[in-house]
């Protein structure tokens, strides 16, 4: 027997959507930026993500049973980004714009001393398979936990844990090897399935 | 052979620091969201049910399609902020040609399935 949930007023829904927007605008933009590597496309992706989210907000709320909606938002951005690449048959314009270092909350000291090291890490991230790269973006740029990432990627919690572990190990190997200068990967890793 | 890096996750966290959205994006997006709700309200009020059955009326402006059944009261908070900052009016954000519309439409379809998969698994 299903429980009858009273419908919310449009005013209430809009107010709640506004809260969602304000709470996660930076998350969506950060994800979009690290995903596509370009400020212009990241802006478009962010805008389209919230338009889609607004259209489906009521349904998402009713089906979420009170669970956080951030994974749902990021999943929208994930799908839009995938479609963007598929339709344009193009790759992200990595490396990340130089302006990233200024937009991100780094200290001046880090900018001077750690820039080269951080650049190597970012270069390494772009070499990862798509799914591993996305998982790392969600974990480290957005601070999502395994369960949230699993929901955003449509995977099990266990598969997500393995995905992140392997992504970090692979990236560590890439960054730690100064001779590694492989082209960026554009395919998913072997652990693409949900099992 | 690769060498182990100390505090690699900390380094990764620094490299992938959150990126603040540009102010012009914020203004445009909030203006767009507000416009969607306002336009949808106005259009739905003027849109008789009989007209909806006429296929000639199905080619609605894209913004009305986006708003769809979610149209209603404006986003009060966003509207207040928008009016305070008075960004350019209109729907320029929605109609920007740089984003592939077919991709967005396909994403809409994917989203329906995605939402169900996301929340229907428990």
C-alpha cells in the first residue's frame, strides 16, 4: 500500500528549488568545468542542467523520499555532458584554462610553489578514463561521498568504491612517473558495469 | 617506475578545488529561471485547453516547453534578487545558440529514465 503524500504548492516548490539552486550552483559549475575543461561550455552546461532540473524538480522530489538531490543534479549534468560530446564528436578542451587556478580558492603561496605540482595532477586527471575522472571530480571537487557518487553514476556503492580506489592508484602512477605523457583517455575503464 | 607521493589525496583535493561560477552566469541563469516561470504563468493563463489539442499550436516557443507543467508561481527569491541587480531582461540565456539543443532534448529523455533509476531503487 502506497502512502499518499500531499502535493506541495507551486510557491513552495519554487522556493525549494531556489534553495537547491543556491546550495549547489557551485557544485554543478565545478563539475561542469572539470568535466569539459572550458569555461564557456561549463556555463552552458550549468545553465541547461538547472533548466532540466527545474522541469523535473517536483517528480525528483517526490521520488527522492527526502534523500539529497545533489546526485540527481550531477547526473543531469553528466548526461548533458555526454550528449554534448556525442553530438559534437569532440573532446574536451583540456588542459584546464589557466584561469582555474585564480578562480579556485588557492592561497598565493600555493599558486607560486605548488602550481607545477597541481598542474601535473590535473594533467594526470585528464589522462584517466572518463568514469574514473568523473568519480574523482565528484569526490574531490564536490566532496561527494561514495553513496552520492554511486547514485550520480548509476552504480552500486561497492563498484563506486572500487572505481575511486583504482582511479587514485592510476593517477598516482601517472603523476609519479615523469616520463608519462600519454594522450588523454576518452573511454570508460574496465569497471564500467554496475557489478 | 612510479614513486609513491605523500598525501596524494590532499594534493588531488587542491588540484580539483571548487570553481566559483562567474557572476555573469549567475545573473543570466537567475534571470532565465525567473523568466521561465513568469512566461509560463502568462502563457498558461492565455492558453485555452482547446488550443492545446490543435497540432498547429504545438510548436510552442522552446521556453514554454521547458517550463511545461512546472510552470506556475515565479521563483520569488530569484526574482527579488534579479530585480535588485537589474540584469538584462529577455530570454537571451535560453536562446543562446552555442549549446546543442538536440543534445539537451535527448538529455531530457534520459533524465526521465535517470530519475526513476536514481530514486526507484530502494
